[in-house]
C-alpha cells in the first residue's frame, strides 16, 4: 500500500476513504484491501457480500470488477483463496464464503435495500454520487462491523460526496488525500503524461494530478464588445 494509506486501514472505522488526483493508486489499493478483508472474514467463518458501487454502471465493464480481479491476481496468497470467473469473484476453500456484487447507484439505488448481509460497501469514482443515493445506501450497512469505503477525484465543493465525507468532522471517518507523489509505484508512462499536462494543459493540471477542484475558465471576446 502507499504508506499514507496505512493509518486509513488501521483500527476501527465506519468510513474509510481517499480522494485525490490521477495516478495515486487509490482504486487498486482499495480493491486489494477489500480482498484482504474478504479473506479475513471467510477464514473466520463469516459469510456475506462486498458490494462495489459506482454512480454510473450500465454493464460490468463499467464496474470495479476488473480492478478487483487484477488486485487479487497480483497477490499470490490472495489468488490461492479466491475463485475468479468472468462475471464473479468469491472466496474459496475457507470456512465461510464472501462474494462480490456490483451495482450502479443511479439506476438501482432502491434495490440496494434488498441486499443481504453487506459486510463492506466500496463506492469508487464517488464524486457524482447524489445525496439521495448516500441517504439510501448507508442505512443498508447493518452488520455491527459493516464499513463504507469511498474513493473519488474531487470536482466540486458542493458535491454531496465532498460535504458528507471530506468536510465532515467525525472520528469514525478515516479519509486522506492521496496524489501521484504518494504512490511508490507511480508508473513511468503516467509520469510522462503528467509532465505533458503540466506543460500543455496548466489550467487542468491541478485538478487532474493534484486532486484540486475543477476551475471554471471563462473566455471573453473583447473584440466583440461595443
């Protein structure tokens, strides 16, 4: 894990999360830690589901499924304890069974109420998630130790995600800012792209790479003025 994330996953919490720019390793890190949790629960004899949500998900190709698969396959001891199919991921050979489900919150938020035994809900790309969706989703986490994990790239201070989590003052929330410089495995190809953006798109750079809010740029055509 990026060292900055270690305190996020230490101890008890109701919400764990990270926000920031591109290349920080947020998504892959949370995918891997969800699998670690799944293994721990199944090894302890517990069964249930890890619900992976995004605001917009028309098909599984839009979900976190591939990230979860790659995170597990990249860690031999995890790969040995999971059954990975084309459309599913679940633990295997352990006293309990934990399986993954994937949901688009924009279309299926009401159906989340019928989801059984959610041990963990991880919402990735959470910036556009509406307040209505959060209001309906959070009460479905009914296990005593159920947790909500949230990862996102900030865009607006007015977003429901920013106001509910980043602007909150709650000691049960463990949320950090994570950017490219916090990722010890930041790839060379992204470093080249970062340098290009710094040179060629300076107005977008801070949002893309530093996790800043989007800045609206208004162009004025002075030659058209009377």
